[in-house]
C-alpha cells in the first residue's frame, strides 16, 4: 500500500470508522503479534494477549497525530505494550490452583473412560460416582480449567454465538467484552456457569447439555437464558 492511502486509512480509523479500524488492525497484525510475543509465559493465553494488544493499538490510532513527527508504528508499539503490561500488573490472569488442576485432570480422565464405556456423554451424577467428587466440584473444576470462552464460538444446534446474544458495539468495545467475559463467567452461579461452558465452549446442544447436567432440556434453556441475562448486566 502506498503512503498516501495508508495515511488516509489511518485518519479514517482515527475518526472512528469501524471498517477502517478493521483494515488497519488486519494490516498491522504482524506488528501487534511482535509485541505480544514478548509477554508469552506470563500465564495469559496468546489470543488474550493479542486482544489486549489490539486494544492498545486502537488507542494508539485514536491518539496519533501526524504532527508528532514520528512514524505511527513508533508511537503504537509502547501503547500496545503498555496495555498488556497494565493488564498483567493490575488484573493478571485468572489463577487456577494446583488442586483445581489436578481435579480437572481427574474429571477429564473419568469423562473419557465413561464416554468410551457408555457410548455417550456421562451425566454429572455418573461422573460424581466415578470420581467421588460432588457435582458442584466437577462443574467448578471443568469451568475453571476450560480455557477462555469465545464470543464468536457457535453454540449447539442453532449456531448462535455469545456475541450474537450479548450484542456488540464498536471495535474497542468488542475487544473489552472479550477480555472481561472470563471474569463475568466466573461471577455466575455454578449451574449457570456450567451450562454456558457446555453450550458456548464445548458447543453442545441443549439436549446433550441437559443429559450431562442432569436436568431437562427445558430447564437448560431457562438456565441459559437466565445466565445470558446476568452476563449482559455484568458486561454493561
């Protein structure tokens, strides 16, 4: 891309044009990743770090002025790094204790064994009997160690995503939502948390989720709807 169109695109993004923001992000993903890689091994997933880097990059776009007399990349790199460092310093990753890790591994092993023997997903009561853990402990272990939920992950039979049901705004708002979603999920009651995990992370249908949780499909639908409403409130 020539210098003039790049400058025009950057100016459009600075004014808040979402399509221009997307294009600038795409064209500068290599720059963002080059900063992100410096912070590997800090207990935060690479994709989470990249989202933080994107947020810092967009803040650089908003604040950049050609009159600074410096290249945009020179201005953007410390903004990207600063956003990541701020998160690591002030918020940090969600901590998962050794006991939860061990419990999660035990549950995963038991689930695989039971699924192979039964020819279907085991229910919570079957997992509880196999592991000696309470259903609440199983749900907590699987949710805590399940990885980052994605706003774009399709759920079950209808292909809906959390982004669809929660709504979305501008680029920066979408990124902030992704970064805060893990904390919002952690604040849900255990039953709601597990249903959201199975539906939107494991991509299971409501019917399969109901069998695992040990309730009816109608109840799963109600729990899911209640959880989504709670998430909307938490993400406001």
